[in-house]
C-alpha cells in the first residue's frame, strides 16, 4: 500500500488521507527546530504501518531541511528508540548553568 504523506504548514502537521480518514503528526515549528507534539491514526486505519510511514517521512523532511527535532510525542520517541539512525536529528539540550 502506497502512503502519500504531505506537509501541511498552514495546519502545522504532516497528514495522509486514506479511505476518507486522515492521520496526522502535529508539530510546532521555530527557526531551525521542529517540535513533534502528537501522532494520531484513526481506528479505521490502525495496524497498517501508517504511523511509521508518516514518522519516517517527517524525519526525512527534517533531515532535508536541516531541522533539529524535539520529540514530545510518545510515538515519535518510541520510533526513535527502534530507529537510532535518526537520533542525530534530536536537539541536544543546552548545558545548564549551575
């Protein structure tokens, strides 16, 4: 199954629509940094690898646009644990001054 994911900057989300249902990855964008807030796949589309395909697309988008990632979304954090090749995108925390 081919999943076409699109960035919808007006809505601050990546999205794909299949069978009349829309799956999304919500984000917040600041200069050079994308904070991923939430991933949602409708029940009718669950179990088909849609969240994974969308997450891969989002990470490739960040890499191509040289964006750092702040993964607040639990699904995104879980995906990154299973796909360490994308860890380089994760924003390094600034050093805390004592």
